[in-house]
C-alpha cells in the first residue's frame, strides 16, 4: 500500500519540478537587458588643496526609457558640493571645496534604476600642497644650425585639472614652437644662429592649478 502511494506521488512531483524549472523569477533574456554602468573616466579624481570642478564620465548599456541617474558621496561629505548627475547624460559634475586641513578622500556612488552602482574615489591634497615637477635636463646646447629638441619631466602629487606650460622671455624669440601637448614632454625648436655670437635664454615652466 505504501509503495502504491509513492508511485502515485512520483508523477505529481515530476510535474511540480517541471513547473518550477519553467518559471524562474527572472529569465536570462530579462537579465541581459538590465542597465549596466561602465566608467569612461579612468582611475580616481585627485584635486589640489584649492579644490575645483570635477567631472566623472560613464556609459549606460541597456538604458531604460526615462531612466534617471543619481549620485552621492558615501558619507555625504560637505566638502563635495553641487553634485549633479541629471543635467548631462553620462556625466556627474561636482565641486570640491578648498581644503585648509589634512588630506582627505571619499567615494562617489552613481545609481541608475536597477543597475549595479558604479563608484569612484575622490582625493584632495592637504593645505599648502603643490605640484612637484622635475626636469630631465635643465640645460640644452645647440650648434649654430639649431634644430628640434625636447625635455621630459616628471610630476609628483599630480592632480586633475592641473596643466604644465612653458615659455621663454622676449630675448629668447629664437626659441620657437614650444609645446607641452605630449604628456611629460616639453618640445621646442631652436632657429639657426647667423649672428656669429653665442646666445642664451632661460625657459620658464609654469604649473597651472585649477
């Protein structure tokens, strides 16, 4: 009798198993269509003690109709201000306040509908901290026929928004084509010297802080 009851239950259990396997909570197709956030901006964002404006870019794969993004720092720090994740698609804009104390950092969290959150770090140097720039060579000598030259440099305590420019004084008009377009490289041309006398000038490197 017991065996007959068991045999009678087997078809029922098999049917229940079939029903369960055919009705999962979420199909693979639905899972693949969920929004996905991916960073475009590489690495962390670092700022000088003076603060400044920050922008973090990202993309949304499988965006939803009328989907909106939001962003906030992990601890709602007051020195991260004017956070805006809605004005421009794929960008989070914010302001870093001046820092008159020690180095500080936080984490920004971006949310978009039911996508997994995207995070990035924001770091700000302590008050009084400045860029440290070191040239590979502080003296360039040329033959009378001139030529094209370059000097490389290294930067420590580098932060976003800072830039390097180079120039020579008025007496160095024979140094032309000065460019800092290539990262960590200052390139320039020295014109031919037909004066018959040696000449020299001093180049100035400038560090622009936002």
